[in-house]
């Protein structure tokens, strides 16, 4: 068995710094932030923050309210709020992906560890009460992967771990409605 390497511990610390900076930015700009995400892509080339406000949801979510409420790709902020840190993290991802571009088993290992790291950072910040203390209220938290359909059971499991608030049952009902 081949041993794979990437310093996910230090990468998680940098992701945490980025997530903190982005969420603080969103809260400073808006008094109605209700959601925050970390998201990546199927190719594991990016890690970005996302956030949404109640006012943006009300203005844009009429067609399919729950979809717009819970889908980071439809939110006001997508990758904004910590631009320099996001760029640095994405460059690291692309550099390591270039190094191993012909190794499919390495990529599978890397992708899974990246996704777990994103989820872990959100969970750590949630368990440390960062979001509630910063915004003054509960926030909906989620990890997402753009252009990739994650298994509904995985989505529900992550949402339950990240949201011990009023958002969890509503999100679970929404996932159940389309899965």
C-alpha cells in the first residue's frame, strides 16, 4: 500500500483562519446573516467560504425557497470575505493536484480528506461557539461540493452534526423531499 502525504493538519488551521475572517466580514457587512458554508468542487481544486442573508434570500428565493435557503451556490457570498486566504489555499490545492495528476488512487484519498477537513473545520468552529458568538444568533452551517451530488444520507448526517438548532429539521425535511 502506497503512503500518501499532504499536511492536512496545517491546511485545516489555514482553513479555520479563512473561515473566521470570511464570517466576520459577512457579519460586519450585514445584520441578517443566517448561513455559512465551506465548499469545494469535485476536482478538489478549491476551498471557499459562502454566506447568505435573510434579505438576499427573500429577494431571490421566491421560486424555490428551501433550495435557495440551503444551497450555497445560490447565496449572496460565494468565495468572498477572505480573498487573499482563499487564494492561498486554492493555490496550495492546485499545486499538490498538479504534482499527483496521474495518480487516481491518490486523488480519491486526497479528495475524501479535503472534504472531511472542511467539515471538521466547520464542526470545530461550531463546537467552539464561534458562529453564535460572532453573529449573536444561530447560523445554518453546511459543507457543500459544487457540481457534485452528495448522497442524501451524508448531507443529512453532516447537517445534523453542524446544526443543533431550528435549521436542522427544516433542512432534513427539505433533503427528504427531493431524495
